[in-house]
């Protein structure tokens, strides 16, 4: 709490108060040094306190896309360098959870931890022959929760709730986001993360979802050696995704990994709806694959796969929100300021009362000037131009009623991790260029889906129409045989009008289906699109002519 209060006051002084006195240049002069000092002090705080503070530092250390390298460098050690627990405490907890000695649960168990994380630590082990035969693998990694971590998480969450409540008293913050609600959302996610049975279920669901994806691998689960605070997974250790030297030594281009990683994460967010919410470098491996091993990746001509681990922090996106996110992505890719603002409104980022004309103009200017510029290229831009644009953009943002929608925390975290990790792999990586081809593919898929739905509807209508004469004939036969009582002598005329109405309805449906299909397909297939639009004239003619004939017969 002292740390948070100190740096909230410091940032208020330098970033808000001094600029109002006209001392913007003086306040900006030592910004990088101040942030570097704050990062260094936070590293000490996080390693001392452990728990959720380490996860906050891991997140910030991956934000190479928005934080200067001197700052992220100070926090990099939090990805791996967490002090391990005494093995005697780890053994006691694991044996209590599994209900048996480690010697009986495993054929071998390494006392030295493979990795120590914020909530637990991992040990390499070997399953007994019987257990290995059941699950199909013998080498495993056993995650054991840190003794007493639940109490530490409770204390961290209590502190986080207090910080959120204090910040929420600042009108500039409370207008944009309900910080107490955001803290509760983070609390829910964190409490789920300390339940390893929940994580095992996430791992199984994630593996099933990506079973047919030759770009991704996931570890198997040894359920018989898993409990609420012990998780046993297949050992899939490989090259850490941020180890650039090891990637190059294995003949793997880090720039290609960046593009593939972004595409895989986009699929999880915008198509599957179930995504890895903690994709920092410590949780992703690049696994080399032999070209002749018969795997799906080898058959696809790729010499490596992305292997995900640590499934405690996963996110789910409802269908409606996923559809709105796709619209947002397409707007960003097309660099359409007006469509982007509309998609932000659909997502709930903007309140319905917001006057968005100035935001549309500012976003269009942002796309036009910086839409194709990578983060590392910004150093080549005139600082005065950057400062002027930042001031204008900041004024627009402050004037509008922005808010952070509910259930959006993990989505924002995942997107920021994508950008940060890809910038680590390739300093020239441009998130704009990664979004454009992906959004183009989404557009093509949506067009195909619309055309397919019209085709299905037309086929269903034609099937009903094909059965209709037989049903009408049966009805007339029953009338002639006296099986149906009729109270009006003009039933035959009404049946005739019904037949003509149904026929016109079918023709109208075919006209709209063919016309819309042609319009949608024409940008991708000019010939087929034009043919469909031309053929649509035939059912339209039938609608018009049968309507005239019906009008004459009615007279």
C-alpha cells in the first residue's frame, strides 16, 4: 500500500500537475529514469512479497510494445527468477493432497525445482510403469502449490481492492472504468488459478479445442496424480519462446514465430472464444519438429510448433462479444475511423450518449499517420510531431465518456501480451500488418457464411415447394371423396391463389438470394458474382409477371 501510494502521488505530480503549470518539458525530461527506478523498486517488492505481485511484474515485463526497454529489462527476472520453496514443505503438501508418499506415486521425483512461479513450483518426475501405461507418457512435470499461498493471495487481493477504491475517488478514473468491479473480476480469476483441478479442466478443454491445429501442442494430463493443489502434466519443455539465440541455433526464425503466434492467439480470441489469458514468455515453448516424424506440423512443412503450458488463467468470450470483437478488428484492419468508433460503441467501450465526431476525426488521423509504423520506428518520427499528436489524442480521450466493459480484463491482457511478445521476437514487428491479413480472412469467412445460409434457406424453401403440389392434390382428392366438409364453394379459387402466392414467394427468395450472393462474391470472384446477379433477373421476372396475371384474373 505504501508503494502504490508513493508512486500514485509521484505520477500525479509529474504527469498531471506540472504540465498544467506549463512545465511539460521539465516533467518529461526524467520520465524514463523515474520509470526505471520504479520498476527496480517494484522488482524488489514483488520478490519479497511473492504472490500476485509477481504476476503483475511478469505482465509489465512483456509490454515491450509500450514500455521502454530499460523498464522491461528491470522486470524480466520476474518471469523465471522466483525463490523456490523448501522441498520438505513441498513434499508434505504433495503427499497430503495425493494421499500417498511420493515414492509410491512416482517412479522418480527431482527435488530441485524445474521452475518456481508466483503461486507454485514445478518439479520433473517420472510416472510409475502402470500409470504411464494408462496415460501414454512417462515423463511429467508436477506443479505443487506453495504452502500458504491462499492466504497470501487473499492479502494481495485485499490490498488491490483498497488501491482500486482509492483510485476510484478520482473522477478522471471513475468516469472511464469501475475499478472496484475490475478488481473483483481479477480476484475471481486469481482464485480460480489456485485451484489446480480447475486448471486441469482448462488444459483438457484447451487441448480438445486445438486438437486439429497443426501449429499448436498442449501437454497431456495425468488425472490420477492430480488434486486441488497438485497438478501432473506431460513434460513438454522445449525452447522458451523469448530465447532468441536458442531459436536461431535451432534454425527457427523468431520473426516467423511472431507472425504464427499472433495468428494462433487471434484464432483463440476471435474464432474459438476460449483463450490463454497468461501467454507471457514463461508459459510458451517453441518445440522443434523433425520433418520426417509423421506429425501434422511436419506434414504441413513446418519445423516447429507452439507449445502452451500453465492454464490457470483462461478466458471465455460469449458469441455476441466475439462478434463485436471481430467487427472491431475488421475496422482496425481497414483503418476506418468511423467504423472503429461504431464498433467501440457496440463493445460497450463508449457510452451511448457519447458525441463521437471528434474521436472519428482523431482516429482517422492516427490511422493515416501512424497506422503502418512499428513501435521501433517511432524513434525516427519528429518528437514535436509525436508530442503534438499525443496531446491532441489525450484531450479527445479525456473529453469522451469511455468505460471498460465487464469481463474485458483478460481480453485486454491477452491482446497486450500478443503485441508485447511479438515485439520481443521481432523489434520490427508491426501489429497493424498482422491484423490486416487476419481480418481479411475473417471477412471472407463471413461472406461465405452468409452465402451458405441463403443457399440453405433456398434449398429448404424449394423442398417445401416441391411437396406442396402433392399435398394440395391430396387435399382436393379428399374433398372429392367427401372426406372433408367444405362450407364455401370458392375453395378451389382460394387454393389456386395460394399456389400462385407460394410460387411468387419462392421466386422472390431466389431473387434476393442470387442477387445478394452475387454482390458478396463479386469482389473475390468477378465472373461468378456477375453471373449470379444476372441469373437473379429470371425469378424477379416471374414475380412481376405472375403478379400481373393474378391481378387480371382477380378482376
